[in-house]
C-alpha cells in the first residue's frame, strides 16, 4: 500500500536528514519507526504527506506517486492519510467538535466549512468517534480546556474522522505520562485494527513499540539499520540503532511483552477515561 | 570570565576587575552627560518665570473654579464628534491594516516585494504624529470631522498592522500543519488554522488602538480636525479658564471610560 524508495531529504541549512530510505507498509500492517532524536523519524513521516518536501526518491500510496502531485492532487491524496501529532496540534480556541470535524475539510466546500455546516453523516461519525475515545461529554468544550491525554484523544478522533487508509503517527505519547501513554497507544492500535488501516508510527519508547506493533524499523542517521519483528529486536539490534549502552531491560521486556501478546491483546483494559484524566 | 581559578579552586564572580572598571566608566559617562545637559538647559531658562510659576498656577486655578457648568451644553456634542472620530478612524484603519499585516508577515506574504511595500506603509504611517497628519489633511479636505477621521485612521494603520503582523509571525505552526494534513485547501487552512489563533490578538489590538485614538482625537480639533479640541483651544484663547476646565473634565471622564471598556474587552477575548 505504501512504498518508499530511495527517499532523500536534505534541509537547506542542516545536514542530510534522510539518506536513501526504502520502506514498504502493507495494507493492515502496523510499523514502528524507532531511533535517536535527529535520526530522521519525524522527517520520514512528514515526507509521506509532504508536510516536508522530499529532496529525492519515490513515495507511492496505492499506486499514486505522491512526490509528483501538484497542489490540488496532493490535497486529494492527503485525505487518505490521517496524522496524529506529538503536541496534539489541536486548534486551541476551537471546540472539540470543530477540531474533530476539521478532519473532513478535504471533502467540504470552503463556504460550508466556514459556516460550520458539515454533512450530517460527518457529524454522526464525529460523535461516534468522540464516544469511542471517551470524550462524548466534551463536544462543546474548547480544546485548550482539556488535559494532555484528552487532547491527544481529540487528535486521534480528528485523524480517523478523515476515514484514511493510512495513519501517520508522530510521537503520540512523548508528551504524556507513562500510564496515559499506554492508554493512548492501546486506543490508537485498537482503532487501527478495527478499521483495517495501515499505520506508520514514529515512537521514542522502545517498550511501547514492541508491545503494540508487528514490525519495527530502526533508523539511524537517516538510514534504516534494522528491520524485523519485536522478538528480533535484541541487544545487538538496539546497539546498532542507538549505540553502545546496557540494553538488557529493553530487550528482555520486548521478549516478555511479545510472549504474552497472544492473549494479552484482547485484555479489556478500558480505564474510564474521564475519571482517569481530570481536566486541567 | 566569570569562572576563575584561584589556588586550584574554581570560583564564580559576576564581573572580573576589568569588566567592573568598564561598568563604572559607563555610569560615570552617563552622569557627565546628565550634568552637561542640565547646565545647558539651566542657561536657557528664564528663572524669574519659573519662580513665579506657583503664583501663576494658583491664579489659573482661582480663575477656572468654579467651572462654567452651562458650557457642557456645547461640550457634549463636540465630545460625541470626538468619539465618532475615534470609532470611524479606528474602523477604517483596521480595514486597511488586516491586508497590510498579511502582506507584511513573512509566513503569509505572497512575495517579498509586497512585504517591502507593506512595511513601507507601516513605517510612513507610524513615523508621523496624528496632529501633523491632521495639519496636512486639513489642507487637502478642509477642516472638520472627515479630516479628523482620516488623520486618526492613517496614523493608526501603522501600529495596528505592525502588532498584527508580529502576531501572525509568532503563530503556532503545529495546528496549521495538522489542518493542511487533512487535505484542506488554502482558504480552509486560513479559516481553521490562522483565524482562531489570530482573532483574539486582532480584537485586542483594535480595541487598544481605539482607546489611544479617543485620547488622540481630543487634541486633533486644535488644528481643525473637529471635536472637543477646538473648544479647548478657543476657551484658552479667550482666557475663559472656567470653560477650559469643563472641557478638561469631559475629556478626562471620556478617557477613563474608554480605558475601562478597552480593558474589559481585551480581558474577555483572551
């Protein structure tokens, strides 16, 4: 579904962020990108929907060559790619509902969107999503009134409101506490699997990556240095990605988590969200 | 070098001796400049008048009290003109300032030459005082309210667009990226990404400038721009201090009211 080949990004001011990346994401596959800060993870994710313009290389999404699109075609292609951001990237002064509905802007005319007149099925889907992420009562709350975890849930709902085929996720948990981070990851993964979407997630936390995804890609200095299942992410692989360090804890937890993944996946750990995260 | 080594021990001091000497010299230089300026001003002053000042002031006060309350009948309509000059001048300025600000901000300008043009408009508007704008405009359109509105408006464009374009440049990029990533068009990105972030700043700047303009438009009548300034000027010329006091009281009340409205509105929109 997503095929990246020979992707290079050179920033005008800085060093080369990506030096020839080849990567494929199949339909329904969940791929985690790990690596140090500055390895090019964020750049790679942003090159796909061209928030960052790639310098060289090809990116094909369901047969469409994304790098060759003009402005108008790119807008159409972007509708199929939902994105979730590290700092949530909500419009603070708009309500939760307006933020979620903004996921439909690619489909709704300028005037109708300016008047906030969205088609009824869009509104219904938005309400269902808000119910699903546990924010049904917050429809009219302004986004800046929510806590970090709640804000990220709005971000998730906005991305899924697009009804994308591919979900691009950029460090969704880095600004959250460990417990909320796990809840958010679990929620994203559940929603992606329910809908049969593909996901490329760029994530700091190796444990979360091994817990929730099927394939891990290690990026180091703009190049892929590891590709494999969570079980294959041993100490040797971690050293290749991050450099020399005592990786005992990470690799052990990776194996433990994947061992009980068979039955652990369905564990219904739906913490009542609103009580778990009181608003600020 | 704030960190110094002494007997093998690291120590930190705010300034080394050389730096503190330089610091003292700066203060000394400043003091010398102040003394020279004071001497020069003293030589230019007629001290007889200054010594006489308390008596003169007491004379003004005795002649202006009690104020001529009946004069309010002439002051109130003029005050209404003054408020109108401020309102319409500010409104006109905002209409011009929003596009100017969008052209002047690095992240929204379509081209650098348009940015240069917008910055020129801002500098020209800001560098001339509204009283001087009024003097020029009265020559062109004749004295009256319209001249006042134009003078206040032209003067305000610069400040309003400058504050607006600076807030556009400091905008949070993340929500804008997110809106673009949904496949929204340029206008939609503007409506959903920029407008909600900018609206409170724009409203705040406008109301603040309106408050400043209330104050500025009280004076503009002196040069023929209409409003209460004309009455103040004529009362002073006729040595009618009891009437001048009425005008001053009216201005003070209006300005205090404008400031409190402005503060309330600005607090409400953040």
